[in-house]
């Protein structure tokens, strides 16, 4: 027999926990880059490629989280809706408030996905601009 409650708990905690982890990693990577940018010595770099490699470390991670968090949230919503329809079909009768409650709980995954993705994209854009500024400062130093 299918234990739908166990599956429901697994999907709920798995998706929401995964999104929370993604948010934490994005925030950590953002602050790590900010701290790195504050203490960087541009004069020690001889080649632009070496500077860009060091500056752009973890930016791909933040960008990947920003672009994938909505999909993870959407996966949680779809799975939540599937579970709701399964329970509706299984019982043959569910009251409207129970259906609406299940669907609203399923939608929280999409909302959390957006809550993770939007700041992550802002972090990425901010850091990308900082990389451009630092590379330009390095070029000015090299011309002197």
C-alpha cells in the first residue's frame, strides 16, 4: 500500500529543505566574495586572466542557484498538486477547504523558490559589476 503521508512529508521537507540550503549557500558565497573584494591587492596580479579567475570564483554557483531555485520550487508545487489529486481520487470526496489548503501548501514551494532566486540574482549582478570595476582598476594600475 502506498503511504502517501510519508511521501508528502518527504517531498515537503526535501524540496523546502533543499531550497533553504540553496539560499544559505548563495548568501554565504555572496559574503565570501564581498570579503575577498575588500582585501584584494590588485598590484600582485601580473595577468588579467589570473585576476578575473580569482575575482569570479563562486559567481557561477550564485548564478546557478538563482536560475534553478524557481524550478526546484515549481517541482515542489507540482508534486504537491499531484499528491492533492491523488488524495482526492483515493477518498472520492474532499471538501473544498481541504483541497484549497493542500493546494496553498503546495504553492509555498514556488514562493520559496522565488524568495531564494530573486536575491541570488541580485547578488550575482552586484558581484559581476564589482568584478568589472576591479578589473578596470587593475588596468589603470598597469598603465601607470
